[in-house]
């Protein structure tokens, strides 16, 4: 049979495209792209001719489309899955075809590359040995507070994606729940010309967001709770490690 290949695409800097991605774009029999227009735009910037069939594969159709794509894999096709930017499946389409491929016993592999989570984590200066990725912060204030409170005792470094128009209210809530003195980093426009990493306490970053509103794409990285903070947090907000310790 053929193979499903998940491939990471640049998150801003076109030069981050790997030679493996380029070869796959040129040779894959089918390219399943989150947004076909953006795929052709990337191919143009890379000077690549996409020879295979290009199909739209996004959040709204990935369940329906997966089996058809896997039928092609079964008959020998290489199906390349790409999202608009970064790693497919990370707050992007891709998981449905991975699951179905596993169920059907068909090969899946990955051509890894840029992803904003790891880029921000590495640049944050915060501990990287253990971290948790929490996707996008909830949009609604009450849900965001509830989400943050559940993470109050989390010992691992925490990573979130956030939109620029919600960053001020998100920082207010982060300060309210985690306090002003926790360390954090706000990473913006990673790999692009205006890349910026603001590092400081939660209070300092909250103030900086008021003084100089950050534009563009943003990742927030917040230090985990100290042992004391974790112990003070209510049991329902304890992290995995603390729950495990309680169970002993
Ligand atoms: N699959 C992607 C990945 O692996 O990073 C994430 C897709 S998610 C829909 C898009 C979000 O990722 C943006 O709203 C932003 O929070 C974050 N992001 C993507 N590119 C970024 C960049 N260059 N700089 C900072 N954040 C970025």
C-alpha cells in the first residue's frame, strides 16, 4: 500500500520548509490541504510544482474525507496531509485520518518540522523538561477563569495559543488566577520579521500588553506552580504529579 504522510509547514518563515516537505509536495499523489489556496501559495513561494491532486481537508470535512483518502492509500497512493501552518493535528486538522489509518491498519508517517508550541517553549527560558500544551485559551471569560483555576496547581510549564484581540482580557485572568509574580513569556510572530519574545512576571507582561498591545500570532508560556503553590491549590486543581502523590 501507499502511506499517509503528515507534514509540518512553515509557521512564518518560508525557509523553514524542509527538503523532505518540498520533495513530498512535488511527488505526493494526493495533497490533502487545510486551505488549498494557501497550499498553492506556499508551493509558489518555494518554487515547487505540485504534481498530485490537491483536495481540501479541513475541520469540517476531515471525518468524511478520511476514508476516501485511505482508499487511495490502500491502492498505493502517497497522501500528504498539510495544514495552513505548523504541525497538522496540533489545533489543526489531521487527527481523523491518523485514527482511521490506525483502525484500518494502513501506514502513517510524519515529516516533522515547525510548530509554534515547541518554538515558544524553547525560547521562553522556562523549564522544558515537563510541559503541558493547553491549546487555545477558552474565549469566554467565565470558561477561561474555570480553565485557568483548574491549572492553578499544575507543576509543569503551561503553553497556550491566544488571539491578539483577546490577549488583554486573557492576561487579566491569568494574573487573577496565577498571581502577578509567576514567570512567563509572550511569544509573538515566531520565525517572522517581527518576532518578539517578552519575558517577565505575569504582572509585567500584563502591563506590557496594556502599554504596547501585541499584534499577530501569539503563544503564551507560563511557569508551573511551585511546590508551595501546588499544595495551596485545591485538590481539584492539582497537577498530574500531585494527584499521583496523593494516591500513594
Ligand atoms: N498547527 C499549528 C502549530 O503546529 O503550531 C498551530 C495552528 S493554530 C490554528 C494557530 C495558532 O498557533 C495561532 O493562533 C498562534 O497562537 C499559534 N501560532 C502559529 N504560528 C505562530 C507564529 N509564527 N508565532 C506565534 N504563534 C503562532
